[in-house]
C-alpha cells in the first residue's frame, strides 16, 4: 500500500487509514476501528498496527472476515431449544442440528428437537458405521441394520461379488472356461475368459432341413424359420418323384414320373438324376406266347414256314414297327388250319 508519506506492507484482511493529524497510537491495539453509516457507528476492524509517530498510517483487522469466529468465541448465550448456527451461540455449548441442546446428543438414534436429548422415532435413518449390512434405521433408540445386506451385483456373469468392510463391493473373476450366457443365442455356447462372457466360436445352427422355410437367427431371440410363399420350388434333385413346390411351409410332390414305354422288350426304370431309363432286354427274350424280343421289338418267333401267328415270317408289318400296337391283335389271332 502506498501512502503520501511512504510505502507500507499491509497484512491481508486489514482496513487502513491515514492519520496525519492524530489517530490510533501505540497502546490502542485491540481497540475498535469505527466507521459511521447513516449516523450509526459500526466496528469495522480491530486496531492492530501503526506506523511512524501515530501520524502516518494505522490498520485494523477486518471484523467481517472473522465474524464467524468472533460469534463462536463470544457466543450469544441462547438457551436450550433456541435456534443456533454454532455451538458458541448456546449457553450449554452444544448446537445440535440447528437447536441449542443440553448435551452433544451424538448417538445416531438420539435427537434434540426441544433442547433435550431424546430417542429418535423408530424408522429414522441412521448409520451404525458398517457398510455391508445394508441400510440402518432406529429401533427403540438403537441403530439397527435393515436385515438385508448390501447386494453386490457383478457387472459380468463371469464374476462374483462380495462386500468387504472398508472396501465396499469387491468383484472376482470366475475361472476361464466356466460356462456362461451372454444372452445372445445366435453366437452359440459361451464361456468365461478374463471375467468376460464370450462365445466359444460355434454359432447356433438354425437349418431345420425344410426347403420351404427361410432360416435365420435373430440376436436375443434365436432361430427363426419363416415359411416361404406357396408354389415356391422345393425340388429335391429326384426327378422320379415329380416336381415339388411349397404349400403352407411344407414341400409337396406332384405325380411321380411314369416310365412305362409299353414295350415288353425293355426294362423300365427311373434314375433320380436323368429320369426314365429303358434298358433293352436280351435278344430272344420271351415277350409273350410265341413271341420274342428281336432288336428291341416283341415279334413272333421265326419258323421254317407259316407262323402260328397267321403271318409269314418277315411279313409286311415288320417293316412298320411303329404300327405294332395297332396290329397286335391281328398278329396274336391264330390262323385256321387248311
């Protein structure tokens, strides 16, 4: 601080004033430094230091900065049951929850609403100093645990939690390889690794082996097998059982393939890939009374003269095998004896 007569080191939280004519002097320490506001005098500071011959500069410690300490020191001598903000204001020397009390009334289940320490009402929250035994409340003036210990829920299904006094909830990892469930069935079975529930790497198989459904897996739900629209092809790579289409989510077959070529000289069968097969029977295989297979056709057996079938060997119809079914009845009819 700079004054007209020199420079001074002023302690903090002080109010200072010049006194060229007269003012505070040695021996005045502890006296009031007064200010006047609207004709009313107020103590602004407590005299603490002067310079020179009491005619240079004087300072006083600001009382507003230390007001709380002053109030507690001198007190207001409030009686029990009266409001207070500090113990120094009470005649008893005890301010409990804003009320002057007869004693410290420090028990967690004691209260002093009217200046006398009495038991708190049952159910009043309190603290017995323990953390793990759960919430406490007053019962018959005693702070009692609620009966439900603190639950330490681990953040992972691969951990276990416990409560330790002085530490709170403590979590420990389960051994790696322990089965667990991450609540997503689509990624398959899960196991614990370093305290985390992780998939084994075997996704859920949703194929229901039904060609008439669309198979998928929805996270959190699992397999979904949605029926395909009716008449969607569901061919099974077997040509013999006919064409297959979906009906109501079920694969249904049409009429099976008919491989009968009406030729007694072929062995008819069906191959799943290529379809109908007609294997020609061995030459000469009997194909009816007086007939045998000849080059894949069922013809009368050859003889030295007239055939019993009524037509000479090598008759005209042989040259028209396509007409064989038409004239079959004629060929089969025996001729009358001459």
